C-alpha cells in the first residue's frame, strides 16, 4: 500500500535495536489505519490529490520536507525539523541521510518511515535536528482580570 523506507532503516543495527524496543513497549507505532484514512480528508491543491493519494503513490519518499508540510495540515500544533537520520543514509533519495520530520504532542511523525515515534527515543534512533523549519504553536496568554 503506502511506500516506506523502513526496510532500509532497519538494516542499521542500532536503529533496529531501538525500533524493536519501541515497538515492544508501544513507543513506536506504524501509521494507524484511522490516521491513514483521515488523510483522505486533506486535499493538496497544488498537485490536485488527497494526502492519502500522495502517500499511496509514494510521492512522500525523498520529499520528506514537502510531505511534512502537507501532513502538518492534520495538526493544530506542530514543529517541522530538518536534519540527519543516519539509518537512512545511502538510500536512493537520501545519500547523506538528510531528513525532515514533524513533531506534535511529544510524538515524531516520520513521513518516510511511516511511523509515529515517542520523542523520548529520538536521540537513540539517531534523529539529529539541524534546524527548525516551521512551527505552529499556540501561545498561552495570561489573562488579567
């Protein structure tokens, strides 16, 4: 169905060990069918397709920053980072491990691996942010009565 580079990332032993731990302990989950179905409700006007179709066609692979920007429409609050993920180094679309991911409510949404990852595992998996690309955080204001 949806294309992923998870198979390539799992060839990295360190990543695989943390991945296995995360899956076993509910800290890493594949995109759920509900989440994937929700993508059908988001239209990408520029390319005239739904977010679901975009992922279905595999257009997310190699275009993780673009995919994160499209996925951000599903969230009220988020941050998008660009950086390096060593586990995907030497893949067809990321020879140097360049990557981007979305963070919302303490979870990493990886549009290339199609995983939702508890942010506490980010360093152990090798996510190395090198810049905040975009953010949409609501500021809490103190009310004065």
